[in-house]
C-alpha cells in the first residue's frame, strides 16, 4: 500500500478516535494528545498494517496500548506534592516516638513463612518480590513463562493461607 493511500485511510477513519480518547482520558486536552500520538505511531508503523484488515480496530488497539503504557508510567513515577512549605516539616518539634516491635514481629513471621515455602515456589516468588519481571524469571530459571506465573500464584495462595492479619 502506498503512503498517500494509507494517509488518506487514516484521515477518513480518524474521526472515531475522538470519543474513544475522551472516554479513556476524561480530559479533552489529553485526548487530543492521545489522538496525535496514535496517528503518529500509525504512520511510523505503516508497514505493519495488513491491507484489507479493519483499520479502525488497528487504530483503536494502538490508542489503547499508548493509553495503558502512559497510565502505568504515570502510576510508577507519580509525585507526592504538598502545599506546605518545606521548613514546616524540617522544624516541626512535636515528634512522636515509634515502636516498631509489632511491625518487626510481623515481618519475621512473613519472612519465616516465605522461607518455609517449597524451594520450587520460594525461588520464583522471591525473584518476583525483588522486582524481576515474569519473563526475566523464566529466562533465569529456564522454565516456561506459564510455569513461573503458576508458581508465583500458588506461592501467594500458600502464604495467604499460612498468615493471618
């Protein structure tokens, strides 16, 4: 498919993106940015579009994936802001003593329960807990991805049955 024909298809089918973008973002300005990013990615990946397939579904999938990725990125790197001046917290004199004994006892119980898991579940669970992604764990342990996901799921179930709130 030639570039002018593809661009014409994009222009003809881009009108349906506006209501979808607004329903995803709940903000008209963010929706405009999402549409622009979607059309940019569609033009950049023109060779991946298979002629004869539903272009609206293809554009919708691109838009949805961009929205999900942006949402995850914002959630991961969200900042906590406060209107209070920084000096207020620095010179605050009414400090409260904390007793971490109860929390430490709970952590010991959790760590003990994790250590009592069967090795096959414990290793996968600990790697996941340390922040490794499922695929990284699967590559490291040379196991199928589904097996790793199952082991982590069963480890969680075993831990939740052993531990009480």
